[in-house]
């Protein structure tokens, strides 16, 4: 099916624009609550009229005609958006009105536009579920000779049940020890990594304390930053990051090409996922 002609797409967007501009004059309280709830206590006939118009705009915005036109406009702007000036915004600035919100964008699938700092590789394995953890640990230890993964327990306990959250201990010989807090919900047994702390390989510390060494404290902060970018990050994806620290003290920074940064003599503890080469690049935090 060929797309509708440009003229009719422009008309569809112009109509939408005009109806939104018109809605700006609606009572402020109605606009605020309309985005939160459809069940409005409507006190007067005129309010219900406004409310119906808002619903019509929302429906129109979701319609195929508008979505197709928005998508075409976005593609066109991407291809060559150099000479497009946004007169609407300029006009607003002149009138000293508060900045208007971004113009409507076509809906995009949820997997796009992620702020995650982890790999977005399509052939990712299915996220690990709590009941699969023991087998995963067994397999992981078989495949990694210099690393070790296990379940950490504060006291010797004979209970075979996995605690929620559970604390895992991951260590790389002579490089580091980390504690990972992983959890799942009653509705969804998928494990996600909540927090990770790093310590020196011979430090005897509790998971929720912090290292005596600044390099491991910086590393813990980096892990926090990574998790913050993707709060639902699964265990397997996080493990690829952890394994990239095997040569933590000998890897060169991709920016300055030094092992230790010029100031502070700290190793390159930051990791940036290289989508093209599919590996974790090392960086100094200060680079
Ligand atoms: Zn550097």
C-alpha cells in the first residue's frame, strides 16, 4: 500500500496542530487531570464538552493517518532537516510564553530509545529466572576458570531456598571480589541486579560495606551508574560486564591509551559497550 500524498499528510498534521492549539484555551485544571484520569467529575455541561474534545484529539493522535504522517515527517526531517525552522516556537518566545512541550512524535516500540549502557544485542539469551540460578552458576563456573560465582550467605545455613533478594559473590583471582544483590518479584521470577559493590581480592568485608581502596570504591560507583541506566538489567548481561574486569590493571584506556591515568594513577575502571565491535571498552573515569 502506498503512503497517502504529502498534501493530505500535511493537512492531517495541520488539523491536529490546530485542534491542540485550540485545546490550550481549555480550563487549566481539566488539562492537568485529563492526562491522569479519564474519570473526571464533570460539574458543568461545558466541561464535558471540553473533555469530549480532548478525547477526540487523543483518538485522532493515535489514528493511523496521523501516525503515518508523523512518521513520514520524522523521516523527512532526519533525511534533510536543515532548512526547517520551527515558527511556532519562535512565536512563543516572542510572546514570552513558557516553552511549549515537544511536538507530538510517532509512538515507537518500547525496545527503542533505551538509555541502557548495556549491550542491546538482539541475540541476547532469555533473562534468567530465579529457579534457573543454581544451574546458571554451575555452568558459569565450568566455563570461566579464573572467575568464580557463588551464592553468599551471612551465616552457614542449611536452607536450600534462594533468598529474595539474594546476594551473589563473584571474584576474579587476584583482581577483585564483588557482591551482587539480585532480586525478583512475586509476579515475575526474572532476576534483576539491584546493586553491586567491589572490593580488593583479599579484603574481608561485608557486602554492604565499602572497600578501603579508592579504586574499588570508584568501581562500585561505576556499577551503580550502570545499573541506574537500566534498573531491570538481567544477571547474564551484568556478568559480561563483570568478566570484562579480568585484565582490569593492564587494560589500556581507549581514549588516552594509557593503563593508569596521568592524574591519580588510577586504572581504567569505566566500561563503555562498543556496539560495532561487541566488547567492553576500558576508560578512565577522568578521561
Ligand atoms: Zn584514559
